[in-house]
C-alpha cells in the first residue's frame, strides 16, 4: 500500500545511522511483523520452556503454532489483497470515512473464516483434545487478525506505535506462555498464553486503525445485507492471494505427509530435518527484504507516481516514455542488486551451516537441508521482490500466473525429490530458482510494456 512511504522516506532520507536503522526496523515489521513476532516468540518459548515442559508437550506447542500460522496465512492472504486494493482506491479518492467500514467488514469475514477453518483442521482433521483444540483455535484467529491489521497499518503511518505494539505483544507472549506452563497447564496453557500476547498486539493496532479512520458504525442488523452486497474488486487478485499462500506452504505439507515426518500425538506431524532449516532460511531474507520495502515504498513509489502524474496531466508520449524508461532501469538495477546481496548472505550462511546447526540444536543430517534452503531462499527473495513490483503496478494476471507457477513447481519438485532422502530440500531450491528467474523476466517485461498496461489493460474504458 502506497501510504507507508511518506514516513519511511522521511526517516530513510535523513543522513544518520539511527534514522536509517529505524526506517529499516519499521519496514521489517510492516513487511513481516506477524511472522517475526511468531518466530521470535516461538524460539524464546522453546528455550524457556525446556526446563518446564515435557519435550513432547513442547513439541506439540511448536507444531500447533506453525499450523496456526500456515492456516491463518492461507485464509487472510486473499482478504488482505482485496482490502489493500479497496483502501488504496478509497485513499486515492480521499473518501477516508469509508475505510473503517471496509476494515470492520474484513475483520468480520476473517474471524468467521478463521473460526470455521480452525474447527475443521483442529477438531475435524486432527481431532485434538478440547482444551488444546480451543487454544489452537484462538491462536489461529489472533494470527489472522494480525495479518489483516498489517494491511491497514501501512496507511496509518504511526510506526513507533506499531513497533511498540509488536514489542509489547512479543514480551507478553513470552511472559504469559512461560507462566502458564510453569503453573502446570501444559502445552495448551503455553499456547493460550502465547495467544494473549498476539491479542495485545492486535488490540493496539486495532485501536490505531479505528482512531485514524473515524466513521459511522454499521448496525448489526444491517451487516448481513452489507456483506452480501460486497463484490470482489478483482477476482484475479483474490485467487492470487490463495495461491500465493498455498505456494509457500505446499512443500511443508508434502514433507509432513511423507516418510520424513514424525508423529507427535494423534494427527500432529512435523519434519525435524526440514521445518527448522526452512524457517531459518526464511528468516535470513528479512533484513534485505526490509531494505527493499523501504525502497519500494519511497523511491519506486515516487517515480511511479510521477509517471502516473505525467499520464494524467496529458504529457507527451516522449515525456511518458522517458519516465517509464527511467523507472524501469532504476527498478531492474535495484532488484538485481538486492538479489546479489541476498545471494551473498545466503552463501556465507551456507558455508557456516555446521556452526548454525550446532547453535540451533539441529541434527547433523539437517545441515545439507539448511544449505539448500538458504540458497533457495535467495531465489525466493528474487521471486517475491519481482512479484512485489508486478503487484505494485497492479498487473494481476501476471502476478497470479507467477504464483501458480511457483505452487506447481514447489509441489512437484518436493514430491519428486522425496524419493531420495539426500535430495530433501532440492525441490524447493529448483522451484525457487526457476520461479525467481521467470518472475524477474516478467517484471522486466511488465516495466517494458508499462504504457500498454496503463492505457489498455488497467484502463476500465478500454478493458471493460
């Protein structure tokens, strides 16, 4: 969403280390806030819970957090894309009073779908005990709320408050989670305590959103008719949201249902050689991704807005083409440079993988998977960065097909490589590599044909 650029630009343009660090830190939370909180909280609780909980209970807690995160991402990705399109259009039209209605409607839909999805997974498929199932259900709802809130946080531009909200929530998750476990409530108590911290983060973000966008509340008796009247802004982006979330998790689902998986309790599966290396690899791209977010929401946004201003003000074809060429060249150079930096970081981490495995307590046979995951994450970064640019200029069909490509390649590659245990993780690497290169090529093509995209594809008068 274009709204976050103003404050980030103000910070990143100041010529001092503190301001640039703050811009990067805020960008990390804007782009990956819930993911960072969940992974950090999970790691801290895992360390602090060792002397308190039985190893099996601790593993159950970790698996359910991962399951909750995966399910919430699949549920909220299409909703977040939809509300981002709606709110961007509303803010452009300066109809600020409509934002609250969109947010509350999205919040209601997210809650209902998370509740239904959680009940199907935790009680229907896995058949958890009542207490543990309810704790997992609360967790998936709270994570879903956080993902939705992040789609609106970009527009409120109160980054100190947002950062404080996540820091406070993470602290409370650790405190309440360990307290519940130490009082003898087991893994369900720790999971419930962890969810309390997520709830605190969401409540702060919810307050900021409602305060920033005041407006009339819809009476409850009118809500069903209002929801029935809502039609997706773009079915393409809605489908792309579902596919993108599935593409990220499909390899884990396949590995969890293979011989690599280990069962903990009834229905709870995890892969000790695969899960931790993959999450560590994802974590390795966050710093560079945050820098790219700052650039995307400042320099790229300014250049793209200038291009649109020239178009809307009736600029000459030469002026439009000159700005498009400048925008394309700057974007291609920035994304490729960021990829090279990330690839270097991933290569260095792959070299010291034995040390990292020892530090994290991973088994020896997970080192090869960690190395593959780190290299794959670098190309996954290229894929995400290129898709981000494509999404920014609202080329929905290209974005959808790229997500479908990664989903198919990730699923097929993972399933194929599982035939040989030594090749575990190679399917993800090949899928990320092919998808990243093709997404980069698609981004270059999109920027090269931006005039056609602007005047024809995204022009309602032409496309209908």
